[in-house]
C-alpha cells in the first residue's frame, strides 16, 4: 500500500518538476481571463496542493493505520492498470501539447476555452494516474478510512500558504543582518570597503553588489529546515527526542553565516577581476553547494553522533567506505555532479574546467574497479543499434522541439588557443563516451531501477523487467537532461531495454556510449554546440 | 509537548517551501535553474548515507 502510494507520488512529483522547469507562469502575466488566473495563482495553487498532500499523509496516516491491512490485501491483488497508465501518459502528452499555445502564444492572449481544456486535461492526467495505481473502490475506502483528515489538511495547507505570504516581512531584516555580516567579513580581507546600508550595496575595488531580499539567507534556511524535518521524520525510530531536534537549529545556525561567506567570496572574485564568474557561475552554484554541504553534514552527524541516536537502532557505520553496497553504483555519478557544480561555479558561460568531470569520475571508477569486476560488461551489436536509434531520436526531437544554441561554449572555444581547444574537446568527448555512460548506467539502471524493485537491490536479477521502476528511473534520468527531458526519458527506456535483453550492464553502457559518441561526432562536425 | 514541537517544525518547513521563490526581483540565493542537479546530488548522497549495511 505504502509502496504503491509512494510510486504514484514519485511519478507525479517528477512530472510536476519537469513541467515546472519547462513552463513559466510569468509569461502569462499579460494574459486575460482564465489564463490570467493561472498566471497569477497557478504557482500558489500548486504549493497549496503539495503542502496539503503532505499534511493529508501526516493527519491521515494515524487515522487509517488500522485499516491499512484491509486496504493492502485487495491492492496487492489488483495489479497496476496499464490501460489507465497509458491514458495518463496520453493525457500528459496532450497537456504538454496544449501548453505550447497557452504559454507561447504569439498574441499573448490565450482564450478561455483553450485554458479550460488545458486545465481539464491536466486534471484528467492526475485522475488517470490515481486510477492506474489503485481501483476506484480502494480510493473510496481510503477516503473513508482517513475520515475528515482532508479538511484539516486543506486548512493546514491554506494556513501554511497564508503564513508564507505574511512572513515576507522577515526578508528585509534578514537581508540587513546579512549585509552587516558581509561587511564585517569583507573588512577582514580587504581595505576600502564601500557599504551603503540604505540600499544594502556593498563592494570594493570597483565591484559592488546589492544584497537583495532573495539573497538574505532565508531561502537556504527554508531548504535546510525542510530537509532536516524530513530526515528526522523519516528515520524517527533511530533518533532520541528531543535531543535530535537540536540538529535543526544547529543546521540553521550554520547555513545563515555560510550565505554571508558566499556573498563575501562573490565580491572578492568580482573585485579580483572576474565579475563574469562572480555574477555567473559562482552566483548560480554557490548557494546549492552550501546547502548540499550543510545537508550532508546534518545527515552524517545525525547518523554518527551517539547522543542523538537510540542505541542499536541507528544504521551501522562501517569501518571502510567500500563496505557500502550503494557507493560503487552512485559514487561515480555523484562525483560528476559535484565536479559539474564546481566547474560551473568557476565559469562564466564557457565551462573551461569541464575536464575536471572526466578526471574525477575516472578516479572514482578506478577506486571501485574491483567492485565492478563481477558485473557483466560484455555487449553486442544490438546494444550499438539501440544506441544509434537513440541518437536518431535525440536529433529528431531536437529538430522538433529545438534547443539552446550554447553561445557560451562557442565563444569560449573560439577564445582558446588551438592546442587548448583540441585538448578541451578531446576530454569533453572522452567524458561523453567513457565516464558518463558508465557512471549514469550504474546509477540509473544498475542502482535506481533495481532499488525501486527491492531494498536489497543487489539481489534483483538484471533481466527482471518491471514497468514502473523502468519508467520512474527513466523519467528521473530525463529530468536531469533539462529542456531535453522527453528525449532523456525515452533514452532511459531504450537503455533499460538494452540491459534487460541479456541482463548485461555492458549492453546498456555500450548503447549509451554509442549515442554519446554519435552526438559528439555530430556536434564536432556541425558546430551545433547546443547539443552539448 | 513532543507532538507540538514536531508539528511546529513541520509547519515551519512547509511555510519555508511555500515561501520558496515566492519573492520577486533580484538574483536568488538558491538558483532554480540549477535545482535539478543539486537535488539529484542531495538525493543520491542521502541514498548513499543510508545505503550502508546494517550490522
């Protein structure tokens, strides 16, 4: 029951995430009628629905706990309805199709009928997803078991949103406090600091920034608060309360000054002669780097500090990192993500430090090489054919949907000397053809797809084809490809098919490598840098 | 008391989520454009931290 609900929730969240990356409600700002309502209140409605759903689980679970066994048994006997699931994906496709004229209407005034149809198709997609994972009768019984929890959940969701609006008075004082902290830290490094408290403008040596309300540190606090509460809630049986609750203010106390350090570093980078890096890559990445570092410190401290854990219940910490079965599958991919954040943070348009991704991933793959030895790395011509098919699909969808030109890469390359340009392109191609396919296939097909089948993912047969894990791991893979999420999702399904045919990870890696090799050749031959 | 503290924290966290990117103007501390890879890193790191064998 919980697993089925989690799968449904995950599917809808991933789709919502993909849509939110694609659609921008700000483009409806000048619309009229129903479209104006969507533009003005769409984001808040989305937040209300998500927050209310969280509260529905919190309030409804204790009430329905006794009814879970009676719901779980018929649910186990009712398989996932492929018909409704197909209907759901058709509705999502129709929703995406209707979104194009709504959000990119040249006249800027989509009609009420088109907007109404768009809303109706969206609601239909959600309803069909719900019916795919559980029959209507079970939904009715679940609603009866949770009683009036939905009323409380809606009220709590509305209150949270209203409080969110009302609490915006905190932005200005927090921004001022950050301004004072940045001024103090900056004076320790440089002389001649320019600081205007009225406009919260601060800088030195001809480079200054205005600390806007959104840079006050409250966003980081909000994220770490959400992460900390979710972590303590998920693993509540392992923690000693109220001791563990102290981790929350500790993490908040850590992230707020780190934001001031981030802004100080940004000013120093700009003042040192790299304003493009300061306001470009560094500004975009540093906040996330800080948040991820504090969140990882939170999780590790919570696990390793005996004072906050219940003896005997905490997950055992092994003496060596190599005892972690998940690490060989995820560490190479996570290393690429970390290297990407660092290289982007040091860039302005052109990612000159991209080779770091290749060397970092190669190092981790080398470190775990003996863990990969038992895996089946053989591959056949079918894998190469699948890879070529995915390449054709990728180019075709790019022609239909269009992609960015990546002007930063083109101008960055033109500014390099011939040897540096050749070296950069060689390492970029090597990463695309060698380290990226291995790391991504280990993470998405080797780990995530099998982990969605069983917690003991190593025991899951490589040949086992289970539709929902294939779909979810492919959507997750697609979402990571940004604007090309649809092509990425379809590619994930194809690579999963390559893997399942003979149960060999080598086939999935080979298919992925062939796609990337053909894409690299296409990019180098045509100069279409947007595909990179 | 424990429940009250727990509920207060959940309320605060959800308010924080509701607040996220609700303000306008200026470049944000947390860039939404980089959210996907950053959250993938967070989720992957969490899975790795929790992926250790129980003794």
